[in-house]
């Protein structure tokens, strides 16, 4: 029965098209003519901008929907381009207004800088989405083994810039590309064989490697929370298909479905070409390696001044910007690559950066960044204003002390790796000798996985009015987890001096499981004093500074899934997201270790199966987990205060 609508779809579509064609050719009734004009030209009297919509042809003949907004009265102005799969029209119509900054205020615009500095704003739908022609492919790979066609995002950007510089009379011929998330991945693509007129790129929170640590997996653990995005983004051109909300608590919805594969079938995801690729490639094989942008860019010099933007609490793409920085900065002989790190959620640099969840930073950190970093960076390279000094190579907000730091490199300062040991009696100790025999033990039950945030867990989304607080979950209080019996917790004594870290903490876990597969989650946490007079709600708050997950089957290689030997102590090493944080006197340092982070990640059945997407109910079994006291988190300790 369920296959009937699918079989009827071509017939229904043909009938609909025939009806549409008939409507277009039907005679007009001159006795009572239509009151709708053939084309409405909105007046712009009193507007401080002129908006144009054009279809720009690519080299293969495909035309891409492009919106050009020119501030009135400008000439010899630079162009600031964003390419997007998220509807170009909506990105430049956040309000019905005659004022340029007003219509741009919202995703994906640094509206105050764009409007205040007189940039020509251009936003374009990528091929296959919304108003553009062509076929949509998620993160369309470069021409090569994964893309036999002659077109990709690099060529489309090149062709777009070529058209803009020749057809926008008000421009000075200089183009910059900027964007967040998927829109941040596209500036990275523009750096591959860039157009000569491309003078600057600003990838913000970019998608870089979907398997290692961005949207789809982290170290092999599948981020099933993004299944709704996979459906809505791919199965229709204009995102008209929606993921149905079936539960008030997402925890219940994912748990009842069973495996991610079973939920995908239930929701019709097998109709998505991208979903089928993800399910077919659970390990880090050539499919993922060949499209990882850090690896691609490491193989060629970056010739365009590039500002990478990273958020410490990015719930979606916390891996990408730093991965690209590490890949390309060592080859940057002309100092064209810059890095900014801020205390934001995903895309938070364009909003209000004074707070994040319960955290208060003492100033609007995002406004500071836009005015003191982004604005001069764009002016120097897009306006050709040599009088504007170069920005510092690294601008990094320091959490804990809440101060901006200008640094010559990242990490900044003299770094000394120091072991934070997971010791007996649930103690975390800075330095000292390891205990090779002791351990802490807990039982991990897939039927009762550890929630990634306090329940009820609202559905994934950005609408605060609907209770969708997904963007800021990484700063949630971690006390809920520390009180569970299936979470191993280690905490230091109260600090008497500040402990500053800059860079990537690294988990060195020695652990065993009674099963044949296991996930390991390690969280580095700043525990606030029991009482905080200026903000009582922060008393005893457990703030996650860095945390990540590792799927045990990939211990011997990301492309080599292998069953774990039961009840054998095995070593795991994996990096946590970068941090620039000071643990203040009166605080404590905590490490939590657990074996599920649900439903952010799919459950590991704890029984080795070839593909966890297709794990059966009987595969999910309890396991006894041991975390040995020879484990530690390597902290990138800054030797002296900067």
C-alpha cells in the first residue's frame, strides 16, 4: 500500500504539468481583464538601495538566481558575495523596509558592516536550490572522482564573479566572498583556482570535513540530530518537505525509532540521494577524504587574503575552521591567512555577542569583532585602502577572563602540554604519576542512554519562540550528567591560581568494555564556585569548555572498523575542540567520561555489527565500562600570562 503514492507520482506530475500548460495558453477574457500586472516593478522612492534580480549563466548554460543590492549613489564600490542553498531572497528580505541595514539584519549578513561601508551586496542561490536552475548535490564536490561533471562550486563562483565584474556598473571590480556554515564552505571552494577579481574570503564556521568533526559524524559517531536537516535540505528544491514533530521530547522520538537507519526508513529519507551516500559510507573512506576541504586546500597555496572565523561553542561546525587553519597556515609565506576565535554559538559573530545562554562576557563580543576585525579587514583588501593597517594574525577572545587577545600565531604563547590525570577517588590531578592499575567502572545501557542535555529535549531548530535552544546547548550546565551512575566524573581540588589553556586539549583514554564496540565521550569542564554573588544561578555551574566523542571501532584507523577485544584495556587518543580559556582561582576542573550522548549521536549497540545504521534491536546490549587511572587529558597549558 505504501508504494502506491510513489508509483502514481509521475502520472500526477504529468497531469499537473499539463494543467499548468493549459492555464498558460488559455485565452484571456477581455471583458473582465486580470487585475494582476504581467510584471510588478516595486517603487523605490525613499529607499537607500536598488535591488536587481538576475539569472547569471554558468559555463554549462545553467543559470543561477542572483540578487544584487546596490546602495543608492555609490560608484567604484566593492562587491560582497554570499552563495547559499538557503534561499537568496529570504537572506536579503529579513524585513519589509526602505533601509538597507534593516532588510539585511539576520542570517547571513554582517548588516552593520555591509550597509555602513557601502558594499554592493550580492546573494546567489547555488545550483539546484530555490530560484536557480540545475541539480543539487549536498556540498557538491570538486570536479574529479566524486564529480565527473565539468562544474562545481569553484567554477560557479568563478563564472559568477566574471559576470558581476563585467555587468555591475557601480563596482570597482573587487569582490569578496563571505558566509556562515554551508555558506562558509562555499568561500573555501572559491579559493580553489580563484578568479583574479576575488580579493578576500571570510569563511565563518565553515563545513569542512563532515566525517571527522563537522555536521554528519564526529570521529565516526553519527550525528543523528541532523537527520531532519538532511531531509528538508535535499528532497525538494525549496525545502518544502518538513520533518514531522512527533514528540515533545526528542529523546523519546529517537529512542523509540531504534537505529538511525530505521528512523530514516520511517521518515522516507531513502528517497534522498545524500542520505543513501551517508549510510553507505559509515567509515572514513575515499568518499569523505576526497571532499575534505582542509586536505584540498593544503595541496595548493592560498593566494587570496582569508579570514577564518571559529566559535568556541559551535553546535554544528566546531571542527572546520581550525582544521583549515592548521592545513594552510604553515604554507602561508605572505601572511594572507588570518584567524578569529570568539565565544559564540554557530554564526554568533553576526548577532549579539554579549551573552550566550547563562554566560555573560561583559561586552558585545560580536559587535567588537565586526567593527575591529571584519570591518578593517574588508576595507584593506576590497577598497584597496593601504592606510588601513592589517589586522593581527590571530584575534582570540579569552573566556574566563573575558578579554580579547591579539596574537601572532595560534595557539598563542609558550605552550606546555600538561596531563590532567583521571585518578582514584574521582580526582582530577594536574601532573603527577599515573596509576596503571586502578579504574572507575560504570554500566552503559543503550536502553537508557545519557542525554546530551537536560530533558525534555526540544526538537532541533533555531526558533527560540518555539523553545528551540539548540544553538546554545554546548554551554548548558553539565550537572545533570555528573550525577548519573553511568558517567565517570573526576574533579580537581579548588584552584588557588589561574590555569590557562590555549589550543586543543587531547583525550588519552585507557578504557575497556565488556562488549565488542563502544563510544567514548570526554568532556573538559570548568566548575564554578559554590556561590557566585553577582550571578547566583552560576553557583556550582558546570561549563563544558571542550568535549567530543570517539567511536571505538575506529581505534586502529578511521577507515578500519574493527571489533574491540572484550574486557581488555585499550588506548584511545582523540582531540577535543580548541579552547582559549582561563580556569580562575576558586574554580575546579572536571572531566566527565560516558558512553552515549543521546540523541545528538546515534546509540552504539555495544555489540560490533558491520554497519550501525542497520543495527537490530537484539544488538543493543548493556556493557560494563572501565576507565583506567592511567587515562588523562593533555591540556595545552600557557606557561606565562600574556
